[in-house]
């Protein structure tokens, strides 16, 4: 059971979070005072401000919001891509900047505006790959290099840095390791829009293929449109202090009922990859181009 400042009781880190909350403000991670924050983050270079997004719900822990979801497409050869709309010039407040946005039809005459500004937090807004018109960056999801085979032994069957393919996840209905239950979902760690950049500038992602996602897609048009063939993907940066969480990665996650969920061991935040909801974040502006 979580306490009133969102730390799981087991972690006993309540005094710590009260001491570091000021750092979260500096990192642009808190959502309080959205109107004021929007004024301070309006673009000189690109985008930013308060916006709605879809992501994995934060179930417990100090993170202020859920992990943003990456809508997925699968090309004709079976390779996974993250949706990246064509860049367009936007003018707001007399300032022009490049943005990648599109409306996704979710039925009933409604649509969701998807923007790559969903991922402008935790310093990612400074990364080359987040720029809508970044040179040399395609939209394919690629495996980590080096591969985290100690966490996910099945990755020994793929090649580091290669594009992710549907057939690589053929055991998703039964896959399991020594964490949580088998058959919940087959995970892979990777990067996106991060070719030929330093390791510290690679956009980390988490991909899961699961029968649960297939079931959700039957009743949820957003999931049906953005999670083909049971795949779901997230930018893998904890919205608390920007650590890199994991799914079915650490046995200690069972202490927080997170053995089948996304767990950040730095401060015990838990995200549910099978609970996707519309949320709000304060997206940070990209810096001006040099």
C-alpha cells in the first residue's frame, strides 16, 4: 500500500523524496502549476508547454506521471517502427518552430492529436533524434547495443543494433524468465532515432509484445490503432529522476507487486504497461538550432 507522498511503504524513502523534490522542479518533472510552467517553457527553439498524451499509468512511487507511449507501425517486411509524422512549421505566440504532429482517428468522430513533443522531458528535448527533421534518423525500433541478455536471455537470438522484427517475438504467448509470470509479455530493450550518436544521446525504449495488448485492442480503438499485433512501446525514461526502468527485469520488483509491470528500482516507481490512459505533461521546449 502506498503512503501519501506516493512512496511504497516498503521502500522507507519518504524523508529522501521530501529533500529532493526541489530537484524535480529544476528537471521540469513536476506537473503542479501547469499554467505557470507553460509560460516559462514556451519555445525559443521548439514546442513545449502543457499537453495531453497517452502513456502507461503510474501505479505507485514518486514519479509525477506515466511513461509516454510510442505509437507503433509495422512495415510490409515485418519491421517495427515508431510513428514519426512529417515535420511541419508551427507558429505560436509569434514564434515559428518545427513540430511532428498528426491526428489519429479513434472512432465515433473523435481523434487524438499525437505529437513527438510527448517525449520532450528528462533532457530528451536536447537529443538530436527528438528534432522532427533530424538528419540521418529513421523511425525503426532497434535493439540495444550491447544487448541486455542477462535480463532477457532470449535476446541472444538477435543481433545488437538490428531493427526489431515481428518474428523475433514469436514466443510472446509463453515467454517467461525468473521474474513474475510466464506468458504475460515478451520484452526487449532498445533505442529509437538514435543512429550514429553517442551512447548518452540515444533515446531508450521498452517494447513488449503481449496477448493482453491484443485483448485490449478489441475494445480500445487507441490501442488498436497504435499497438499492432500485440506490440506496445514506451520511451523508457522514468518521469521522476530520469532513470531507466525495466519490465520483468529485477526479482526485487515483487516486493512492490511489480513483477509483471514496469519497475524503476532507483526510487520504486511502478508503471502498468497494460493500463494506458490519457494524461498531461509539461513538455520542455527543444533548444534553438545552432
